[in-house]
C-alpha cells in the first residue's frame, strides 16, 4: 500500500513540475500548459484545469515565458501591432494609395511627392493696334504640390503689321516662368503667372511706292527683352490665360489656351 501511495505522489509531482510559466509585464505569474504560440498571442490552459477553457493572452502583455524544458522566451518592449491594428494600417495604406492614384488621374501631383516634373503646352495670339499674330509656347518645370509651378520654356510668335509699310516679324522667346495656383478644387484652379526672358527676332519690312514699286528692306536679326504677366484658370488639364506681353520691343496683349500633361 505504501508503494502505491508513493507511486501516486511521484506521478502527481511530475505532472505539477511539467508546466509552463507565463510572466506578465505586471509581474503576474500563470502556471499553464501552452497550446499555441504566435507573434501576436499565446493560447494556453491553466495547469490546474487542463480540462477547462482555453485562454488567450496578447504578447504585448507578456514579459517572458519559462517553458517546461527550462527554455526562456523574453518579449521586448517594442510595441507589436495586434491583428486588428495591422488590418487598420493596411486599410489606411490602401486608402492613401487610392487617393494618390485619383490625384494622378487628374493631372495633379503624384506619389505624394512635394514636387514633380510638369509639362505645359500653349497656343494663342498676341495683338495690339495694327499688329496681330499667332503664338506657341512649350513650358517645362517643377510643380510644387497644388500651389506653385516654377520652370521655363521657349516658343515662337508671329506679328504682322497691316499699313502702308508691311512687315513680317518672327520672335523666338525663351523665358523663366512662375505660376501661382489657388487650389479651389482639384479640377479647377485660378492662377497668376509671370515670365521673364528674351527673344531672338527675325524682322523683315517692305513697302509699296506710289509708282507701285515694291521696296524690300531685307531680313534683320535682333534681340529684345521679353516678359509676360497674366491671369487665368486651370480646368481638368486645360488652362486659359490673358494678359500683357512685352514682345519684340512692343507692348502687346495676349490670349492663350494650353494643356498640362499629367504629372511625372
């Protein structure tokens, strides 16, 4: 009989020693039988109730675990996201990417960058008393979010004069440009613009005498100061502007319509 009691006691002692110890960050110790270990949580049963319910504790609450074989697992103080927090983070990232794609499709700034390359192409006309003619410009520079464009460009303008002295003038402007936008809406933005630079001018004048003879003064190459000041608006990748221009040493007005290529 003594041998039976001794055997039962030995088995019970072995069962009690074969346990895992979960030590929480608040210093609480849990005698447990660990069933499953993951990066975010531990599943276990209490050692004195192996037939009872299963418990779950977050690894954020655990300081260390002493396993029944003597191994110790220590958890660092670095914050670990729970599965729900990870899902929320993923959803936020997807929403940000979706918003960026929408902005890119509208020709706005891309990839959340503060600045990006922008290309602006415009056609229009310059006009004044006795002078008028078409113009075309190609601009390229950096668009800083919704508010500012800084760049430069080049173009071609033609001024024709209708009077007793006919003239045919071609200007090739090159310039630096600043354009400030007021972001009222994503697809509609008023702006003001300022350009400064110079022109390479090809000028030819001729006139008809009283006898009907045509006198040609020949082609002359010259250079002049160039500037533009205007106001306009951007609407769904297109822009429209009007303003003042100093072109070929002459004060003129201008009207333009242009297209802004999507952000790169």
